[in-house]
C-alpha cells in the first residue's frame, strides 16, 4: 500500500462575519487529499481533511515543504507495523524533517490538515467512522454515542443590534441548541453587558452562555470585563487576552470566580505546557480549546491531553476550537468534553451533517467511514473536485 | 510615491551541513523585492531583503496573504507622515490585517522578509546605509563604526573529526575571526567535550568559544552538559533545550554559572516576554538572540528590545541570530551587542561583503545605501534576477 498523490485545494469560506479582531470575508481553508493505490469499487481509497478554520489555507507550505517530504519518504517507514494503514506519528515525523524547534504557527496548520487526512484514510481503510478508529488507537473504548454541542455566533454586524442578536440565538434554539457563545470586545463594556443579558434572557441562564474576546483585551480591559461578568456565572469567558500572555490569564483567573477558556491559539505541546505552568488554569473548572487541525493533528493533540492529565487536569476539560465534523470525531474518539458549532457560517466546513444534531443540545457522528465529510453536500462538491 | 510591484524569489542555500537537529542541504530562503515608482538613473528604486536563514523560504505565505494585502492598501496609509518613505509599522499592520493572535511561526518570517525590504527601500530613498537610517528612526545616534563578530561553524560531518574541526577554526582565524561558535549535541557528551577542548586550544580561552545545542536536549541531558561545561567558562551555551521550554532554561541557569544564550526561535514580543518572565535570564550575563528576519522585522525586534530594557536587561545583551549584512545593519542601527558570521556557508546570504571584516574580530557596514546586499557579488546575481 502506498500514497500515490497528495493534493491541496484552497477553498474560500462563505459568509461575511467579524469577531472583535478578525474579518472572515477573505478567509480560506485548505482541503487536503491523500490518494492511495488501494482501489475499492473502482476508485482509489483517499483520505480527506482540512486545517480547521481561522488561520487560512496553507497551499504554499504544503506544496513547498510537506508534500515533497512525504512523497520522498520510503513507504515502509510510514506504515503501521501491521501494514493496515499509515501511522500518523511517522507521517508527521517524516514531514517535519529538518524543521527547527519553536515557531509553531502556519506550519502547524499545514501539517494538521495533512495529518487529519491520514486519519480519515486509515478509518476508511478500516471501513469505520474516524471516532471508532481514533478511540481504538488511543485505547479509549467504548466511546460515547453523543457529546454536548453549543452554538457559537453572536458576531458583530453594523446593522444587527440587540434584536438581531436575540433573533440569531432563537434560530439556534429552533435548531435544537441549548447553549450559546457570543463575541465580546467589539463594542463597549456597557454595550457588551446588554448583549450578554439579552443572550441570557433567551438561553435561560448564564451557565448556558459563553463569551469570547478573541484575545483582544489588554490587562486593564480584561480586568474590567472580569469584574463585571463575575455576577452572571457564565458558561465561560474565552481568551480575555493575548493567547501567549500567560501572566494575564493567571491574573484574570485570580480575580474571576467563573470559568476561563483558552488554548485555541496554542499549537504545540510546548505552548500548552507553558499555559499549564504559568497560566493559572484551575483543574476541574477552566477549559482547554486546542484544535488538532491547527496544531499538527491528532497525534500532537493526544500528547497535549497527556500533559494535561499528568498535571491534574481532566480530558473532560477539553472543548476543541472548530465546530465541524472532524473535531466531533476527535472529541468522541479521545473522550473530550464537547463540541462547538457555527450554524450557518464558515461554510462549507462548519457545522455537522444532517442527522448529527439530536435536537437536545447534543451531537452524534453518524456511520459514514472516516470523518464523514462526504455526508455534508456542500463539502462533498469540493471533495469531488479535489479528487477528480 | 507608491509600490508598483512586490516580488519573491526562492533561493536554495549552497552547502551541505547539519547541526544536531537540522540538515540544511534542502534549505531555501525568500529574497523579497519591493519596487516603487520612484526612478533614479533610469531604474526604479527598489527595496530588497530576505527572511534570514533557517526557517525556509515563504513564497506561499507572501503570495497568498501578505503581498495581496499590501497591494490592496491605500498608498497614503503606508507612508511616513513626511512622505519620505514607507512606515514599516504601518506596512506590518496592513499585511497582518485579519490575522489571529498567537501562532508566531512561518508568517513571522514571511512578514519579516517583507518588512526588512521596506527598510532597505527607505534607506535607499534617503541615500544612506540602513544602519544610519535605522539609528535615526529609533533615536540611537551616533552609532558605532564596528561591532564584534564571531565565526559560527563546527557543524557535524561524518568525515570531519577533531582535526577537521581544528582546521576549520584555524581558517576562520586566518580570516581575522578571534571568537568561535561550534555545534554540540550531535555526538556524545564525551566526544563533544573533546571538540570543545580542541576549539579552546585554538581560540586561546573558553571565553572565545560558544557552543550551540540547537534546542536538542531534554532536561537530563541539558543538566549533564551544563555540569561538565561549567569549568570551561565558555563564551556561552546556546539553546540547551526546546526554545519554548522556559522552565528548562531556568533550571539550567540555576545550575550553570556560565552564560546562557537563547531566543533565535522566539518570533514575537509575547514569546520574548515569556522568556523574560519564566526563563530565569540573568541581566548583565545571559544573551538574547532574536532575529528580525524571522520575527516580523525590525519594528517587532525594537519592541522586544524595549521589553528587555523595561525588565532590566541591556540591549548590549542582544546578539541576533543570522550572520549576514542585514543583521549587521540592525545591530549597528539599534546599538546591539554584536554579530555572528558563517564563513563559507549559507551562501549566497551568509557573511559580509568584502572589506567589512577588520581582521581583528570586528565588522563594519560599508557605505552602500540600504543593507548593501548588492555589494555581495553572489547575492547581487540573485537580486538582479529578482528585479529584472
């Protein structure tokens, strides 16, 4: 068994939304295809994945560095010992040859997309959903049938207003979501408080509403928000400051009785270890959000989880960034806490295939082999184009 | 005045060398050109620079994200207030639009190469060497005429042996170098000690020999090396462990009386701030090695220096990674400690133009406008090709 071709397709995200820092109208994601010489039903078995959402497509890095190294690697050096598939750990070691330590940014997303495609491939070779395959590799069986999912949204839009926010959350309720996450930091604290109160009024309680500052605040602003938000006992307050400012994270935690969530912009074990050492994260309370598609894939994420557990944190504190089919399978397969969803945005990648949502705030994976990306029609169009 | 074209050329490094972690035979660097509508002597005034050495060319990121954003920016928003050139700070803000915080890896090198080309352009517009232009922008005048330079080498090679290492360092002495840096960690501690003693025998003292582990060691190995190396009172011990493992750095410093150097794999103010907060770096002793070509350029490096000074460290503790003309101008312009040089390797980018070395362990910048990259014949060939 060998890889005969590696492909990348840069896909533009649909939608015109913005958080407090980033406008997504020009955003792109890499769809990655790994094509093998194994033929079933007249077609080659191929792994497909993408590098999550939020840090752009990585066509250049994949074509310049990672695809050539993988193509040059000896086939035998990449396989599982029993020859049943490609060992993601060996694939990553192979494509990371001659890369220096540190500097975990774009390359972590490029390698992440490629590594995830290897998992999709392996699960398809084994004719099972990726969550089952992942769970077996990491001795995490049996897995849950469903996990909690919350609807993330509440983006700023000039014409939206409080009524628009309320309508948005009601639409999510109609889809079966019970918990929500909205953006903060793109308006004044006073206005954000009104937004939060409007969201709580619809959700029913603060525990059902998370807020996300996207790393925007300096220490003083973060302190002001933390002081005001404490009373609402929110689901969590996400990324109050720069994701690498562990001192700020610790400082806010010391003055905030509620839950803090962070980690979606940490892309390596070294960075996560620093968050644990210096960020003040409280075991059993605060939430880690590392996203495999942005951080070298599932192999590195599993190592991060190991570091968390070695330091007294539970894997049930991990809520990966990226509301899509891939991370649903990862959450189920590794036994993590739950998923996010971005209903209606970040298409064609965001959200879940028809039938995954149970209408009561939980999501299941379905029976399709691999990550089941082909069961999302708008994504299947792109996959067909990639593999044509 | 406006930018009419942005160009990138991926240049392969010459040479076949390896440190303890990385083989450079397939290494590439991005040569970046910023072409304006200002015409002198019948040719457009153009800024040229490269993204240092060690983290690969960045054609993809430049073409996919940073060039299009700079081209789309309104000209007036990029100029200095007096219209005399392009404000590097504004250029970086413009190309970093819609980029999320954290994840300072490849994009920091892509933006670094582009930002440096803006400085080269500004200095050429002002008809002066870049060091003079940089010094004026950062109120660092007058500048020194020369700065110390050491010869870095001592790479591992299967057929080299101790005699080969000694011959290499003697060749550097013949070129006028007095201080050296050699690699460690690619052999056993016992063999590395022999290499270090051979180097000291040629240099004259341990204070003239630095050693570089390139982030390879785990804590136990780093401890073993630190224990054995203390007696030699070396120039410094560089990157004993992973560049983001600040706890290891602090631990080694607590058990090592000599100088520790690190920072070449930290690409943002946030990362440098963490090194200062958690890494145990001793003011007046340990060395910082951040490289502008890998870390968003001179603007971000100047901010890093400000953070160092605000925390009691001197800019005379900064010895940037990357032995080449660009960082020579940066060291002179910002008043940093000194430079490295890689005689004979990392061509066409490494090393200095003819006449820069003074034969007594110091290096000067020369009178050419900008970074003077055109005064290195092997590099001029590539620049001519880039701008043709």
